[in-house]
């Protein structure tokens, strides 16, 4: 089993360039995203019949021996994105936003840890038109943790390496479908505000009526220094540190620097 550049903290890796877990690791849901299913968000035309796998998702993973120690309200997931360009675009995920736990509240946040390759996290607002007033590309490398803020739309881009791999901790209600992520707005907008080409350059999406300048950040600039231990280890040993995922109203205080960049975007959406 091929290991990752950063240790995930549990026995998972690649076998024949596909995700694999060791005995004793429970995975509640395994799924793939086919290229044909991404045809609405790609810069170049894609056949709806294409069965090429663009990325794998392993949701709600836990070592069986740790199952009784984790917070049952949280999920630990994996995403594997091979180096399979889509025409002149870098490989990417579909793009989505997280729901709000109730009226007048901000949406759920998420924390992501890069394990292999270089990952660009494209974070933006998405308004009718379509148009966007805020767009940021946060570049993460092995060992980096990235906070994905509430209410904004985000997609992940494989900027280099084969594959890029990242894990995340998220509210279980999103993964299990009680409060599912929303993929429709990105599909209706014909993708995110920017496409990233094979040279790493960002090109504005021509279907948008308004696109803001793309801001670029390192992970430390965006959400501060990363912890020097696997995300999974904190998921098991320190579940209380993720209370801001379960209660997103805690995000503005816990991640003041992130919130300072996006609070006005929330206000413009009329949901503050």
C-alpha cells in the first residue's frame, strides 16, 4: 500500500492507484464522481456518457478500535483526486455549498487536511446571474489544515501530483443527507467563478456576469498555522475542539482572521 506524504493517522493508502484501507478500518460510504456527471461545470465539453472516474470519496471513516471514542455528530472523510485533466483544466471536484442549520444562522464550516500533492481550495460566493463578489484560492500542501468557512461555495483542485489526497472533518448531518450539501447552484452557474488551467493560471468563467479578482493565499495566511499532528488523531482524542463545526455560530470567534475576510460577503447576501 502506497503511503501519503503526510501521515493520516490511520491505515489508508493507495493500491494500484486507487484508495485502499486496511482491515479494521470502517468506511460507511464509498463513492466516485464520474466525468460525465461533471459535464455542467467543466470549461470544455464533456460527454454525459463518460464513465471515467475523476475522484473517489470515502465517507465516515474510523478505525474500529476508535469507534467508541469519536463524537457521533462528526464524520471523518477522504477524497482522492488523480491527475486526470479535464481538457485544459486541472482535475477538480464538482463544487458545492453547505446548508444552514436553521433560519438566520450561518452555514456549516469544515476543516480539511492535505495528505498528498498540492490542493487548491477555491472559495467564493455565488449569487444570481450568475455572479460572484468574492473568490479566493487557498493552496495547501501535505500537513496543511484549511478552514472552509460557512455559507460560501467551495471546490478542490489538484494543482500537482498524482493523486492529491485530503481528509476532512464535517458535521455528520451533511454526509448522511439530513442537511445535504447543495451542488445545484454550481451546476446552474456552469462551474465556479474561475477555471484553473494546466499551468496553474486561473481563467474567469465566461458564463458569469461578474467575477471578482481572484485572491491567493497560503494556508497559514488564510487560517493560521496547522497543527503538527494528523487530523484523525484530533478527531479521536480531542473531538471537543471541533465544536465550531457542530455549532457554526462559533466560527466568527474561533477563526477571526477568516471571518474578517468573509463577513462582508455574508452581509451582502442578506443573511448576516
